[in-house]
C-alpha cells in the first residue's frame, strides 16, 4: 500500500489514480483493465469499494504495481454532476482526484459520469499554473489520411471562450500530441468555416492572430472536411463548437449504423450479406470507435485526467491508463507550462522590439 | 416571354427564376428538372445560354409554364464568389436574382456555386423588411423519430450572430416548416450543449430568453442527439455552429460510406455481401441524401432562394423548384413578416404592461 517506486526501476514510476467504480460495467471491467495495464514503470491505485475490488483482484491483491484505496460512495452515470459532487465527498471519483491534488498520484482515469469527472477534477485538483481554462481533448478518426486520428480541443469544458484560451488549447494539444502520441512538431489548425485567413467571426480571428505568433506549427484554418482528412494533428476550437461537432459526429455515425442494422434485421438476404461483410463492418467499427486511442482527456489541470468511455471494455480501460501513464512519464504538464511561458516571453520580446 | 399569369388559372401563378447554368451537370439536368416541375400553378423562367437551353427544351420551347431569359456569363462552381460577382454582371445567377428584385419572379433556384448564390442574392435582392440577417436553412435527416427530417438554421449565412438574429431565425424556420412543409405549430429548439435552461454561453442564453417570448412553439434547448431523434421541427443555431455541424455530419457520413466501399473493393466475399445488402444501402443513401427534400434555403430575402446540391439530379432540381413554388404560393415571406411583427407587438405590449 505504498506509493514508493518499485525497486526494480531506477526512475520513480507514474502513479495513476483510477476511479474503479466509474463506467457501465464497473468495477469488473475497470479492475480487469487495470490488471492488463500493470507494468514496471507505473503504479495503479484503484479507488472504490475495496472489498469488491479486492475480491476481483483475487491473488493479485498486494501484488506489484497495483493497490487499492477505499471510497464508500459512487456517483452514478446519470446523476446531476453538481448535486452529486456536493453530496458525495467520499465518492470514488473525488477520493481519486484528491490523491492527485495531494501529490499521491499524478494522473486520474475514470470511465464514469463525464460532467462529474470534469467538474470534480477541476474543483479538486485545480488548474496548472499559467493555464486560464482547462480543455477537453478528444481523438477524432480520419479517413484516407496521412494520420489515423487528430486531436480536437476544447470539446466542451468551456461554454464560452476567449481568444487567449484558444491559443492555450493550441499549446496543450501540441505538447500532448508530440510527447504522448509521438507526433513530431504537430500541425495545429484552427477550426473555421473556411480555409482562408479572415474567415469566421471575432473569436476565431483573434485566436488566429494569437496562434500565428505562439511558436507552434500553426498551419491556419481547417474545416471539418480537412480535419477528417488529417490535414492537421491538432484542431483548436471553442468548447461550444467542439462539443457540437463531437455530438453531431457521434449521432450521425450512430444513425448510419442503426439504419444498416434495422435494414439487415428486416430481410434474410440482407442478413446473409451482412454476415459476408462482417470483416468490413468490424474495421469500420474500429475506426469509428474512439476507445482505441484511450478516451478523452482533460488538459490544463495539475495532472492529466483521462476519461474513458462509459461503455469501455477492459482494453479501452487499459489504454486509458497507459495514456495517463505516458502523459506523466513524458512530463506533459511541465512541457505545457514551458510552451506557454516561451510564447509569453516571445510576445513580450516582440512587444519590447516594437515599442 | 411574359410574366403574366397563364389564362387557365384564376390565381396568379408563382414565377420561379431558375439559374439554368448552375450545377455540375448544367444546363442538361436543370432543364430536365424544370420540365419535370412544370405545372399549371407555376411558371418557370430558365436563365442562361438561351441557345443551349432552347435546344434542350426542343419542342417544349414556348410551351406553357416555361420560358427562357438569356444570360451570357456563367459563374463556375469553384470560382471565388466575390470576384465572380464583381466581374460577371450578366451571369445566369445575377440575371435570375435581378428578376426577383424587379418583381418579375418571386423566388430563385440554383444548383450553382453556394457562396456566389448566397452573396449574390443577398446583394441583388436585399433583405425583406424587418429581417436583420438572412439565414441558410438545411433539412437534416432523423433516425427512429416521429418526423423524417428537421430544419436547421443558420447553416452559415452569418459568421457571427446576435441573440436577436437567432430569435428571427426561429420565426423564419417556423413559418417555413408550417407553410411549406405542412408541419402544424412546429416545435422550435435552440441548439445547445445541454438540455436544461441556462446551459451554454451568453449568445444562446440571451437567444433562449427571446425565443421564450417570441410566440413560437419554443420547446427549449436541444442537443444534436435530440435533433437527430426529431425532438423538434426547427433547430435554431448561429451560422458558425450550424455550418460546422453540417460539414461535420457530411464528412462523417462520407467517411463511413467510403470506408465501407473501400472494404468491399478489397474482398470478393464482401463484394457478394454488399450486393445482397444493396436494398439496405439504397435506403441508407436516400436517408443521408438531402436532395430528396429540396435542398438548402436562403430565408430572409425579398423572395425565397433555394439552393439545390451541385450534384443534383433532375428529381432534386424539380423538388427544389416545387419547394420554391410552394414557398411563394403559401406566402412565406409575408407570413414571416407577420410573425416577427406580432412578436414585436407582444413584446411592446408586455413592456407597456410591466411599465
């Protein structure tokens, strides 16, 4: 039950707090996912009903790389976030977030209630120094593109944004894609209604100007079509728009899949056809399914927060833990701070030069 | 070559100006679509290269319900709208728009360059009295819903909006859906990041307050998921967000369709499966394809403007003409004016009562 590094490792391992009670199939799937993610360079802290978790861990209780912290309450998937956070101070989510705040863990993973996770970790952990607003970053699949997916942020942490926030989202996304996802000098694009500079309203135009001098690999405006063709690695947008395109994309994909399913259910001929096409549909599902890439992220807090999908299977949970772990070991928080400081210094220098 | 009513009709027929040169397969497809839409209660004016149009019309030249107006220039699908509108004063698009401005036609239909159509008709025809900003309205397919489609506006006529514009979009969409699409007391929803009142930023919150007292059947906020389940008939949003969700929806649908096609092309087994599933894919294509409902609309000008898809076939062109014709015969412009006046009077009355 200690957070000290495992003796086999010379470096201090990343400690990842995992909300074991969050998600549709918690704690079973979460515990299995955590076991699948055990490795020498990370320590996983499962937070929740310790009796249940330990019985699921079986003979792995007390084993290397995994430990349990008890929490007596659970926030339900459909509970109102504000009410739940108010009442359930000993919920697995808040106990896990407190571990990060206290420095006993460096990142948080949950497949639970998204709103509660976002609000709870912001309130408990607090923003990292220099960041004005956190952002929800989501991986988005591409088609016929040089890259498999792009990162879109903000997807809804903020209902209203200022240009400065968007510029910071550019820094956060760029550092994350470079350090965690291994994309060298990520191309950063600003989501807009047209490709040319000057398109869109005041917010995007001011954000464009800030991104141009941010010291990032800013490639200008990008439209949803270009985003899905992988013309950029990082798509910067305000939380309202990001949330709307994310939900629209999910709803359209769901509509198409359900329309196909309903059509297949109505005819034997189509049923046989669907069986023959099974490998095609499996590949498609994999492309559309975000879980492969480790879920959504909340960036800009004192530690990275990874939100796995509520319907996550154990592979998705394990991926989410690995992503969080890599974000810690790669020093994402420190690098974001550095990137923003450098931009501020550059701007200060430019101001001084032009003065 | 006269715009006077056909003698067989006691009521003055709607006169629809059609840009015969706009669209990927113009003028052939446009002329065929126009011929399919000929009826006693409308007159179609085909605008463009009169020699070519008349040769396509064949023995229908000079026949009832259809006539030709010459225009010597064509705006290409990929031309920059502002430059094209500047140079090509005798383009089929601008000549057709001028017919509406001068009262020789009451509505405009084009399958050509969207940006040029929107800018050109706004500049030429002008806004209707009382309307602060026009809006692009697009029909959006639903799934497993009480209605086949909903109307979303604004999908990009304005890059930046004020709450008052959004309230007017509610009036325009409601009148259109009731008068042209036959939906009694259409349910109007405000696109937002959550269902509850108070969600979202300043713009949507102020728009919410205005829509509540607009005298419409305003049902509150709606998310993309609810929109696609047909929880409302009219979705009000600002042009930036509307444009982004529209392009995202189209791109996601395209990605899924192309992923399926590519998978099928790679395997004989899947090819046979796809052949067996043909009826399912045909139904799906019909659902995803907007052309069935008559294209996108520009509302708020002196006459309705219908934008058919650039790839429209003759059925889609005929539908677009019928929609425009119905908008005229149902007096959509007058009814929108009335709806907005009544709301203003109600608000004035409420102000007086509360004073």
